[in-house]
């Protein structure tokens, strides 16, 4: 990132912080009584709290959904691996039996010739 764009980003952040501070000070010096100002600040705080709670629930629900999906996918993959492993084991056993049978036949043939 160039130095100029870095300075622009820093300037934008400082501008936004200044605007937020100015808005807060304006609320405190607004031409309304303290009770109204405190109520307005409290209402805004409650709105922010409600939005944060809603976001928390949304994130939790999404995480639960994703973990369920991942678990299901993992179970399916494990099942496929188990099936393939069983098939390979069956093939290996069959090949071993065939090899033993061939060796036994060769041994019998050798003994019969002798």
C-alpha cells in the first residue's frame, strides 16, 4: 500500500472518530433537559444491545448449522472409506486364498512327480 493511500485511510478514520465525538458532545449540549438526553442515550444503547443479541443468535444458529453439515459430510466420507477398505480387504483375502491354493497345487504336483 502506498504512503499516500495509508495517509488517506488514517485521515478517514480520524474524520470518523471526530464526527462520532462531535455527535456525542452535541447530544450532551443539546437544548433538551438531562432526562430526555439520558433517555435518548438509553434508547440507543438498548437498540445496539438488541442488534448485538440478534447478531449473536444468528451467528450461533449458523455455526450450529455448519457444524451439523460438517458432521454429516464426515459421516458420509467415513462410510465410503469403510466400504472401500472392506472391499480391498475382501479382495486381498481372496487373492491370498488363491495364492495359497496355487501353492498347495504346485506342492502336490511336485510331490506327485517325485
